[in-house]
């Protein structure tokens, strides 16, 4: 499989400073919204908070391609203030890139893309 053939998911793991979890979530929401709105290939992400360890957060970001994510990584962030808050409130423990594998069920799921309204 070549990198340009499949969308990718990037999994991030953060340890958030105690008592800063709510502020971290707000900064993450601002950062991910900026990516979705302004960065080509950025398709949004999902943030998870660990039940057993409330200071552990995982985000799963969706990108059209590895190249889109790499271009994003090479440039300044689209909302520098939100990204600076994330850095100040947490320690990024890791990030890993995964290729998305589609099976016949996932390829039939509705797209995240907005659908055009039917024309009369």
C-alpha cells in the first residue's frame, strides 16, 4: 500500500496537568476546529478521556492522506494560541500514524462530506 492510496488516522496521547482538563478540552476544540476549517485534508478528530486515569487523553484525527498530515506538521499551526495552550496544559506523550483500512461495511457508511440538497 502506498501512502497516497488511503486516508490516515493519527492517534495522539496526552498527559494533562491536574485541574487543567476542562481548559485542555476547550483548547483542543479550538485547535481541531481550526484544522478542519483551514487545513487541506484535515477531516476533524475525536477526543477521548480515560475513565481510569482522567488526566490521560487520546485524540484520533482523520486526514485525507499522509501527505496532507505531513504538510500540516511542516507549517505553523492554524490557531497558534490554541496550540500554545495545548502545549502549556499538557505533555504530548506520543503520536502514531495509521492507514485506514476499509472493508465492505465501512465503504458503505455515509460520508462525512456534506450532501447536496435534492433539486426540484
